[in-house]
């Protein structure tokens, strides 16, 4: 018997990554075969943001996000902001991201990370776009930046998403109360990530979305392999198991949540 048909939305991928070059048609066909109808490909600097827009404009079911990752915050300037604003004018662009703080790699000075983060939040508010947040080893500092911003720009739709969330359930609930969605990727399937699974159980269903972050963070059964959108189903299946519901229910709810977030 074949698996029941479901519709999933991969809210965070890097389809323009060199690891996927020349294979996008096949990758997207495998995604559709797995029930993944739509995907957001996310820029991390100007070059990849341009690539994300080009790909989204050419590929059915793919949207783009444009932004400067904290790793590249050292290159932030007024010119960068102008170029991002121009890129965001494309109908394919549904978010500003990924943006945030990364104190694990520290590839840009912290002061530069804070500046790029805050100014991109302002840009998102100006353009009325949600944000895709990267936060690694910087939970307290990210919260300190987002709390006042989120309070000032509440809209009818979610204000953004915590991409590949890695915090605890209390933090997840606080972000959800602020108007953010919480995104779960392959790590929710990793044996040692019990704290993350507790967060996936604690949240309201309306606050959850799923992602792959492909070609990175493959789910447990595919560790060491290149990730791709088709595998987002495995994160959805684990969340469904944790919450005691069917994967069809999780797929329907997380897709509706993603549609509301990205206004598509």
C-alpha cells in the first residue's frame, strides 16, 4: 500500500548551494514525490540572495528569502542594505533572512553582528516582510534584540520564524507568545536532542513549522548524506510521533502555518 498523500512546506533550504547545482529539477521532483509542494530558498549574503531570487523566479513552488547571515555581518554597509531592498522587490521574495547572531563560529565581530541584525530587522519592518532568524550560542542576546522589535511590529500574521530552533521549551513558548513561529529540522530526530523534542511537544500546533536547511542537517537516518527538501517529511513524522497525532495532521497544520508566515 502506498503512503497517504500529504502536502508539506519546507520553510528553509539552500537550493542554490553548490552541492545541488545542476540537480534542482530532480531534487524538486523528489520533493514533490514526497509530498513537499513548496520550499523557501534562503540567502546568506548578497551573492546567495541573488541566486535565491533567480532560482525562485525560475522554479515553480520555490520562494526566496534575502539577507545577510551573522557570519557575513562584517561586510554590512548602507550599500548592502540598498541592494537587499532592491532584491526584496521581486515577487518571489517572502522574507528577510537568514539574519541573527552566531557566537559559536564568531566569523564576524559581535558588534558587526548586532548592527547587521538590527538594521535588517528595520528593513523587514519597512518592507512589511517576516524575518528568518539564525541564533547559535546566542539565545539570550537574540532574545534581547527581538523582544522589543517583536513588540513594536505586531501584525495579523506571524512576525518571523526561529530557524532550526535549538533552545528549550520555555524559550520556544516565549517566542511563540511574541508572534514568532518555531521551525524544527533534522536535529529533532537526533537521539541526544531531548530538550528540542520537549519544545516540539510544548508548543501549540499553530506555532510550528518544519524545514530541512538542506543541504545541511540531514535527519538521523540519513546522517552523512546530503540533505534535500524531500526529507522534511522525516522531521514532520518525528513531531507527529511526539505529539501523538498523524503525520497528515502535522503536514496540514505546518503548511497552513507556513502559508500564514510567508503570506502565500
